[in-house]
C-alpha cells in the first residue's frame, strides 16, 4: 500500500472536502503525509504596474501561514510542508520525485464545461507523475 502521500493543495475554501478524503485515506494506509502549495510567479511587469515591490513575498508568507494551519489540522510535520514558487505542475512533480512519493492527491476543480476537458493542474499532474494520482472531484453545486 502507499507509504508516502503528497497532498497538493490550492488552499481555497473548497479544499475542505479534499482534506477529509486525504485524512481518510491516510488513516487506511498509515502513510507519511506531506503537503505542497505552489505560488505561481508573477510576471516582472506586474510589479511596476502595481507599485508593490514584494507582492510575491507576501503571497509566499500567506501560503506558509495557511500551510502551517493546515499542517496542524492534518498533523503534518513542518518538514513535510512545502511552499514552492514556480510552475505548479513542475514543482509538484519535482517534490513528488525528490521525496519518493507514491501517491499524489489533488482536487479536480472542473465541475462542468471546458474545465472538465482542458489544461487543468490535476490533468497535468496525472499525465506527468511517475506515481499514482488521485484526483478528488468536488461535489456538484446545488
């Protein structure tokens, strides 16, 4: 069974549904759990237009705080919490390989239309991973 699970999270409110799935699967496997959130780099010109020197640094700091809170909820040690900057798919797959992950869990946020078919992060991870990938479909909006 799985020994090391990587939970790739976007830290949105919808993540709560996925968190319960992660918690349950971890309970079944007794696997080590790591978490990753990737901050997409902002284009260089955005700093000049926004007049903010370190908006990326602020995003990283907020992500670290949110990951620490989530880590407490899921009982994940700080050494297994990763906040990376770069292309989301690339960073998730890089950490998965470096940490010998055998299962990546992420949410599938497309509920309808083209988002079900095209270019999602979950789809990119699924096709690039060297390990199993579990995408958790969010419940339909009512």
